C-alpha cells in the first residue's frame, strides 16, 4: 500500500504544474484514474472531462462516463467525433487509430483552447509502448500530455491505485473502441458495429466481465469470442452455448466460435508485419 500511495503522489506531482486541463475521458480504467487525480491535483473547477460520442463507442460506456463525472462534481462535455466520416477510416487500414485519434484530439484541443485549459490530457500508460498503437503518433503530433505514462504507471499500477482510492473502475475490463474488433482491411460499417456491440452486451449481461467479439469474413461473418481462459468452459456449456449461437446468428453472424487463447487486448494486431506498416 505504501508503494501504491507513493506512485499516486508521483502522478499528482506530474499533473500539478499544468494548472488546468481538458481530459479525454472514456470512463475506462486509465482515464478515470486520470480524471480523479487531476481533480485532486488541480481542483475540480480547473478541469473538464471530454467524451467523444460515435458509433464505435457503446452507449453503456458513454453513460458510465457521464455518471462518474456527475457523482464526482466534474464538468463533463460530449463532442461528436464520428470516425466513419473520416476519409479512409471505414476501409479499416492499419493506421485506422491514427486517423481517429488525430480527429478526436484536434477537436478536444480546439475545445480546450476555447475554455482556456492549459493542456489536453490523455490516458495512455507505460504498457502502451509494447503494442502497435498508431494513435500515439497523433497524440504526440497534437501536443496532448500523457501523465500516466510520464509517471511510469503500468496497467497493474493503475488498477492498484484505483482500488486504493475506491474507484469503481479498478477491476473494469480495458476498453478499446468497437472498430478494434475488425480485421484490418475489412470494411467498418454502422451495421457491423451494431452487431459487435449487441453481441458483447449479450455476453456482459450473462456475467462475463472481460469480453471481446471479433468479426471476421466478407459476406458470411464469423464471431470470434474472447473471454477469460477459465471462463471458456462456461461459454461452451449448455444451455449458454446454444443461446449464444442462436442470438449471434439473429444478429447476422453466420458462424460463432470461441477463441481458445482467451481474452486479450490487441489480438487483431497479432498478424501485422509492423516493419511494413506506416502509422500516418
């Protein structure tokens, strides 16, 4: 606990010099800790949380973000940032995240300037350097600040600090936009985003807390379900196996499969040859 408190104090020390900030806020594990720490370090009157509303951001996540800010007396603003309107995004290129983040942080940066916020904060952490994350290039180009990374906090540290502080997100699954469920090069549409959203909500309602439903295929879609390895047996057992298959097929999936490797973030990056990928 002493080490966790020390890490939190380091984070507060990173944040204080900025004076005021607009925070890119998804309501997830990282951005919730960042918002809480910024409210303590800078004062609630000197921060504003900004959440992007789009087809790839589930309504449940938007509502949770709004509820957190309301419960903690933090100003909350919503900006519309529809990724499908971005030139090239719907084709789902490997630099998809760069296109999205550049659009998003351009809008948050303009908003921050309009309200006199000294900085834009975003919630990446020290673990994010270990995966293919082209969005980080956009963050750097637009001058957004990353206090969690600057403080050297890894995901486990963030969960431990959040638990110490009593934040409700300490054991929440890591969130990535629904577009991350698509194979690179396969088109992203409103209809397919809705299929993935409803499929994941079904599993969440069944008690699975760490869930990904990946969508594969052109004309005949396959749902590749990722849950924690020790919950694959639960997913595969009757009657849930049949209920899941029936519901997913009603959404438009032709095939429904469980990934035996289990839940993990960034699994769509596993087949990328990063030497040949240009982030911008």
